[in-house]
């Protein structure tokens, strides 16, 4: 059964619905999945109308989703049903070939870096954070330690390991960019130093655009150092739009205020270029649509791409029972945000590397057109 031809607005609506409501699966199988770890997780790669996105499948909300995928066929194709009624077909990408390789000391490549979306390689260089172990300071949505405790990753990926895996992912699977994020290891460079070392090693091994992600370092000179190491774009993630929500949801990270982030964005954009500095904003943590859009307007004016994604309540975190945003709420944010980006001529397709370029965790790119 081929994927039915659909108007862009129809596929956009479906993607928005799936990412908010999640997907029940008759057979989770293999494919490209992610549980725990830093950033949005508990999801699976799904190709919908030609676009590969990440859809929650392991969350509590996904178990109640009106969407159900039939067991996939030999090619990964599956009938997608809404309240029992077939609404089309989707496809589950197969695991990339580099997942089958190991380092010389026996570490599987997939414990060092994972495929995100269609062609983005991503890793958390330091799988620990100085705030994670103390719930008084940790981000309540974060599961950076879960995948480490479960043995699905290693605590620290060396520059040499990252370079080896990146080269294989490019050669075997056609990966087109890479994201290097990190738990915050200290309050001075906040991870910039380890990201610079990792980036330099990868760039020496393979020609691959790289986005580095960290909190704003105390010394803005780190932006030039990261760029000189080979970083093509930079992510500094606010996570929420207002300081009140940030203080409630991420008490430690909120000590680096919204105002401090705005200053850091103003310092970083001249180094990396307009649209090459991004920030992650999780919709559904308590900010109103108007508050998110007001912040997005300020960010765009600075030359920062605001990557707004639906909050995913990860199992095992303090927010596992927090509701995901409704599809209508996401449309109320993404539709006007898409118009803002279009008016500013700032699009995900011009981002050299990173979450905004990948676009798998949000339908935002579909609203830019």
C-alpha cells in the first residue's frame, strides 16, 4: 500500500498530531529508536510523507494515542491507523550500517553516537552533568543518566572514538551533519573545551558539518575557539521561554538567566553567522503560546533560530506524568512562528548542522513554507 499523496498541510497536520500524541505500535521491532539520554527521547524514527521524524512511542501518553501502527513488513512499511481507521502508510527506517561496527577495544559504535532523523549523527560527549544527581538543581525533564545506567552508552566519548564513528557513518550511511552536545561538566567553560577538542578531531578525520551545544560559557572567547576548531553552528538551549518556568522546571540551569542567554546569543551570532546559532525551546512546560512567540521574535531579531519542539515526558523523570502539549497548542505556536521565520528569511534548510537542520523532533520546518 503506497503512501497516499497528501497536500503539504495534511502531512503537516499529521506530523504535528503524531509528535504530540505519540504512536502505539503493534510491534516495536528494531529500527532507529532512542530511550533515555539527553534531549527529547523515548521515541522512534518514522518516515511520514517522505519526511523522517521522531515520534514518541515509549511514553505513557503514547500508550493512549489514537494512532496505531501495524507490524511493519519486510521493507519497514506499516499501515497507520487513527482510532482503528487506516489513514495511510508510514515507514520505519532500518538501523544504519555503522551500528554493526565496534572500536578496537570492543565498544559498539552505537554506544558512541546515534543516528537522528534521516541523516544526522548525534552524541552526548559527556554523559554526565554536575546538576543531574541532585533533584534540587537538575532539569526535571532530563534523562541524561538513564541510558548510561542501562548500559546503552559510555560516560565519555574520546575525540578519537568520535572521529572514528563519524567517518564510518559518513562512508557507510551518508550522514550529512553531526551534533555534539554534552552534560555540563563545570561552571566555567560549561563544556566548550571538550566540544572544541572533539570537533577538531572529527574535522581532521572527515569533512562533516558539526553543531556544538553547551550552556553559555563565562568567557565569550570560547565562541571563536569553537569556530576555529571547526564548529559550523552553535546551540545554546533555553529550554523554556520565561524565567519563572525555567526556575520551576530547571532550577540549576535557570541560574543562567534568559538575559544572560540573550547576551550570549548577541556575542555568538557575529562569530557563527545569522541563523547558525540555535536554541531549543520545549513547548508544553508552562509557557503560553504568546510567551513563546514573543521570545522567538526577540531571538529572530538577533539572528538566532528558535527551534520549538513539543515537550516529551520521558519515563523515569520527575515530569513523566506531565502532559505533552496538544496538537492545537503546537499549531498555535508553529504556524505564526513559521510566518515569522519566513518573513525574516531564516529557514532550517540554511542551517549548516544541528537540531534545526535535522528537524526530526519538530514539525516547524513544515510551517516555514
